[in-house]
């Protein structure tokens, strides 16, 4: 039963179909080969001469190999091999063949597929009718008279006629065995000839690294935006609860701040989640990940602590500060405010000083806030804020520092004004390493 399943099971039938497709693909090349053979003088006996047909078959294979060098042959061959040969998808390459090595391999596979497919297809067309006729010989006298009239005398003996059905079945089994063997050969060669080359693996690794970088960036956006909102809302709600009975005006202001903070954060969250649904692709200006410095006023007005904001230059001008840099600067300020909320001692009146300076090729952010005796807000999984600030600065080619300063806490970040400056700074840093 296992032997019959190997010859006639679902996988064997699919591989047989794959071989027949190869034979169909070979036909145009074979017809060109027959024309060439006919032009050489064998046209009169081409279809009755087996050697002439083999010559046409031999001429068809180099033409098929030349076609295999086209880049799009590989994805088509891979799709057929995955669907019909039973080859695990992970073992086969994706996309067109771009390198010389990949094209040579694809041409080898295409030629092998068409060669084996042509042989099996020809046998599939010719052998079953002949085998059925051989099986029917003992049962039809007219068939015996037609087939065996000019044949050897021994074939008309009773013992030969008795063996004819077994001979016909043996022919069909031989055809199925040949198709199974050819299908197995193709299945074993597919990972070698259609599998990823070293260049394909490198390109796949680069794509994975780019996807991971985008996801990490989105994770930082979510951490900074949602984390700041939670800190601000928690602090405002706690302060409002403590003075609910004696200071309704303060409670009203706290509720207004909570409303504005949550509304802004929901908008940012929708933006980031929308990018996740679109595979994290930023827009052409690179500003799709979140707000920039032009949105800093709304953040400072409802951040939960009073902020003394000073600036030198015009950091909100997109012609001065690159939108990508402005977006990262906004997130750095946001995370700095979150730290002030969490570690400012729980006093909503704790002052924060923010200074943003635009220089010739640098944007400097300085934030100072007093330190309380204990954190005002504790968040599970926290502690990533300062590391996220440092990562943002380094990715732009800048740097960030944070630590105790004169009894309080100071955060300093220096960023290039444009991404072009960022690339140059990063290259210089790489050269120093």
C-alpha cells in the first residue's frame, strides 16, 4: 500500500502535474527545434524518426536555459514548486533572481524541469493508450488481427496473449514509477537551485533589520506618548482628589488638563497604530510618527506642572529644524516632563525650566527640575525613558546626558538641525570608533 501511495498518492499526482506543466512549457522550444532539424534536411521523416525528435529535443534545452536567465522566471518557478512539489516554503527564495549566481541556478532548474517534464509528458501521452491496447489484446480478435498481422509469430501464441494484460499493467506501473522518480528528483533539487543565495539571505537580513528598527521606533513613540499621558493624568487626578472639597477651581483646571492630555494622546496613538497597520512606513517627509516642536505649546500647557519655557532662535520653524529632528526633540521634551512628573516629589507646583537653543548646526535642549524625596508616580515596566532619550539622540548623530545638578535634575540633549548634519555626525563618530 505504501508503494502504491508513493506512485499514485496526492503528492505523486501533484508532482506528475508539475512535470506535465514542464512538458507544456517545453513545447515552443521543441517546435523551434523541429524547424531547425527540418531546415537541416530531416523534415520529411521528422515525426516518424525517433533520432530526429531527440535532436530537436536537444536543441530545445539550450533555448530553455537561456529563458531561465530572466529575473521573473524564479518567482514563477518557486510558486509552482511550492504548490506542486511539496517543498517547504522556507527552503525556497522569494522575489526575482537579481544576482548572476541566482540566475544561473534558476536557469539550471528551469532546464531540468522542462527536460524531465518533456520526457514524462511524452510518455504520458503515448504509453497509456498503447498499454491499454496491450491489455485488451486477449479479449478482442479484431484488435489482434490489426496489431499482430505483421508482428512476430510468437506474439500470437496463447501464452503470449495470456501475459499481455500483465505486460500492459507493467507499462503503466513503469510510467508511474518514472514520474515519481522524476518528481522526487525535482523536489530534492528545488532547495539547491531555487533556494536563497548568500545575497538573498543578506537582503532578507537587511529587510528584517529595517523592520525591527521601525518597530523599535514605534515602540519608543508609544512608550513616550502614553507614558507621559499616564503620568500627567495620574498626577492631575491625585491632586484634584486631594483638594476636591476646598478648591473647585483647581479641580476644574485639573480636569481640563486631563481632557486635553488624553485627547492629544489618543490622536498620537491612532497615528502610531495606523503606521503599524501600514507596516510602519513613514511619509516622504518622515513626520508621520508624531508631532514636532510646533506642537510644544499644547504639551507644555497641559503637562501637569508649570514650565518656564525659554528659547533662542526659532525651533518651531521647519525651515530651520528638520521635521525628523523636530519630532524627536518633541519626544525628548515629553519624556523629560514625564520624569519631572514622576520624580518631582508629587507636588504639582514643582517648577520645570526648559531652554531650547537653535545654533548654527545644532539644536540644544536643556531641562531642569527639582528632585523630590520619593517618586510621585510608579509605573510597572518603567525606567526606559532616559535610555530612550539617549537612543533618539544617538540615532540622529547627537548625544544626551542626564543626572543630578545643583540639588535638582538636569537633562541636556544636543541634536543636529538637519538629517544631513545627522548623517555627517554619525559618519564622523563611526570614523572615530
